[in-house]
């Protein structure tokens, strides 16, 4: 199944050789495309092992692997735009928990997914590792309950 040019309208970064890597927070670089299978419930998972941001107090870099899992509805995030968006956190000063929640909220605004979760596995600094987890399930649907179940069960071994 191929996509028509109408279906690809608005996808400007994929295949472009003139891409600018923004180093300040830039949610406007996110792009979405139509999900051809909105009636199917399935997970899409991204693993981003080179995420960096800055400590808002010291300015020191923080490094993380960011895991994004979502069940799409009508729209899906285009992966190159996601890469550029995550890169834009490079000089963004915020706490780990804030970064994870910002990423989740920006992706909700872009796609309106049925379900989404964002997990940050930040490398230890000062002997402490921080691993924030944020999720969302569309209110009034079975995905709202899924969000609660996954939140309460997340990292239950600790």
C-alpha cells in the first residue's frame, strides 16, 4: 500500500537535505501523517538513546534514553521530525520529570493518540539515577483505564 502525495502533504523534513538541527526547544518541528489503520489497536515504539538536556540549576548536561510507546488514533508522528524535536532539548534547561511530561504533552497535542507513555532512563549523576514515567489514555475510553493500570504497575519491582 503506497501513499498518495495528498497523504504526504505536510511532511517536509523526511528526505530533505536542508534540515536545521535546532538546539532550543522547538515543538513546532513535529509533523504527523494519517494512520491508515485507525481501527486497529497497536503499539508504536520509539527508542531514543541519545537524548540530552541541561540541568536548570547547574547547566550541566543530562543524558537519557527516552522510550515512547503509543497506540495511534487518526494521526502518527513522523520519525525524522521526532528526532529533530528531541534534539531541540539539547540546550533546554529543565528537570528530568519536566522533560518527560513535556514530550508526552507535545505528542498528545500533535496526534491525539488513544494511549501514550513516555519513559526517561536518565544516566546517574551524583550517584542517583532518575527514571520518570508519564502516560495518558484518552478519557472515557478503555485506554483511560489502560493508562491507570500501566502507571500503577510501572516498575513495580522497585
